[in-house]
C-alpha cells in the first residue's frame, strides 16, 4: 500500500539538487507520485540508495522507480531503464529528505485556531501557526513557528523563529524547587525566570521544559528534542543537540553543542557536559563529562 501525492514532474524537485550531481536518463517525460523504500518501489516511485556495498548487487541491478537518487558509488554499469532517471550525488539521503519536505510534507497554515487561548500581551510573529486548544501566555512567538494542538506556553517564554512544538507539550511551567523551613516543611522556591528557545528547534509531544528560577532555561538553535523528555529549570542545552525520548535532564545542568543524548538517559542536576559528547542508552550521568566522546553505563563512563 502506498499513498499517492502527485503526479510530480522532474522539474518539481530540481531545486533540491544542491550538491554536485550527475543526471542519467531523460527527465522530460518523468512522472512520479510517491516516495518509497527500495524494497517496496513501484514504477512511479521516488527512491534513494546510499553508499553501495557488495551485498547490494542484487538491489542495484533491479532498481525500480521513475526517479532514483543514488550515491556516486553506484557502479558505472548501472544505467537507467526506459522511463527512469538516476541522479548520482554525494548526499543522496539529504537530497531525498529535501525532496520529501518540499513535495510530500503538509505544512500547517499560518493562523490561530479559534479554540486557542492567547494572552492579549503575547507577541506573535509572522506566519505563526497555533493549533486547537493551545494556550499561549505573556510571551513571544517568533516568525513561522508551529505550535501544534493542546500545547501550553507559559508566561516569560521566548520562542524563536521556525520552531516546532508538537502536541501536548508544556513550555515554561514552574520547576520542581523546594527548600525546608525551620519547621522541617518544604516551601516552594518561586520560579521567576523564563524559557528561551532559539531558532529551528523542534520539540516532540508530551515534553516538558521548565522555566528558570531567577535566570532562564535555554534551548540552543537547531537542537531537536524528542517526545516524553523532561528538561528541568535553569538547564542550558547547546546548539545542534539531539535529545531522544524519555530523557531527564536535571536542573542547572549545562550541556555543550553537538551532543547526542540517547533514550532513557538520566542526567543529575548541576552538571557540566562539554560539546561533542554522546551519552548512550539508559546511562546515568552523575558527574561532569569534561571530554568529548561516548559515555556508557551506570554511572556513565567514557568508552575506551
């Protein structure tokens, strides 16, 4: 089973071919309707194939699909069949993704759904989409940001441009901060800070990012946060980081740029993690990670 989107012509994807590429076959009569994995391809499919291995011989000799985006390592003896074009490029997967985003991904229309509740002092940028039943407090939403349904963005949140926040996520709620008084009872430390989310960040569904206590919680540009993640108060997450499902980042932890935090990782509060760190699945981070590399285990240790 496949979903039909087209028909599209080769000219519809040409501006996605940004890298040095070689085109084989006649694109003038090419028509395709849907993307497909190689093993499920039909004659009207758009497909891609990465670096070629010897084990791929059977696949590459039976390439199906009107448009094949292939790595330069595709053997020279492979030529397009009738009604097919092959695009050889050094970045086939990235090119394929760009085509998918241009032709096959539906873009939410700019505008505020009538069921959304928006504070009158909120600053909403150009081209913003706010979905059903979302609540936006006294905050700033940057241009072309998408906030899906049932999200809550609390006061003092600053959401940058081109951000995506998936359904049922909460940005800027109070963190979990308490102190014992003289009677031994817990009293709440007021959270008076905010949340700053920089440009091109994506936040998955059912994720919570707490506001800072006196300063701000910060999410760096181009970072991607998965579903079911908790980012506590005063965390600073660097740029271009990946944080996968079920991760807990304790309060006031500072994480550098280009880090990868795998599923179910727990990071204790108040730590410093340098740029270029990968933390493996379900690891428990209890101490500062001061060298780039891969950390595994409980407690997390640098892999030899």
